[in-house]
């Protein structure tokens, strides 16, 4: 399963549109906040793909959850914007939450900087700011997990 991951589009969806059109093979799209409505006008580009969204600190009045947890192909994904976990000051809270929820992959945004690491059986991934063209691709296969940090 191929997943496209975006965050921090901040009302500027140009690059997300471009990426969605360039990757029709992606089966799921995730937006990690700060631009919760930026995918709402992209029915053509989404081509019926499911979308998972969480609220960010700039998504004022949002009714979205701050965290979404779900499983794909036997892999547990923990999605959050990161502001509630204070990711600008470290990843301790993310790791603690991931362990508590038995997550395999933690997806977060907020810092606007691409970041990827693997520690204690948990992948941490920040796709970077979508308004600058940054995104990530996560492939979950029978052979394992592959993460790519990319720029449109």
C-alpha cells in the first residue's frame, strides 16, 4: 500500500494538487493539519482515494480529531499534527504515545521540516511543509516499510 503524506499546506494547495496527479498509484492520502480544507476542492485529483485528516494548531474551529489511529496492512499508524506533543522541543511525548498505542509509524507535522528516524521499532516521520512542496510517501509491503521524503 502506498500512502501520500502532507502537512502544513496553510491554504496553499498548489503542490499537493501536483503531487496527487503525479502519484495515481497512491491508495491513501493523509493530511496532518494546518490546512484541513485544502484537499476539499480536489475531488478530481483525489480520484476517490480515502483521506485521513487531523487538526493542526492553525485549523481554528476545526471539528477534526487531534489524533487518528488506524491500521493498514497490519501496520499501526498514529497521525497527529504535533503541537499537542510539543514536537518543536523533542519527540519524547510522541514516542511515549506511540508505545502506549502500539504504533509502528508516527506521522506528524508542525515544524515544517522534513524528518525521518527509526528507533525502538517505531518510525517517526514529518513530511515537511506542503506549501513549500514537501511531502512523504510511505509504502507498506509484505517485506516491510519504506519511507521517502520528497519535494514536488
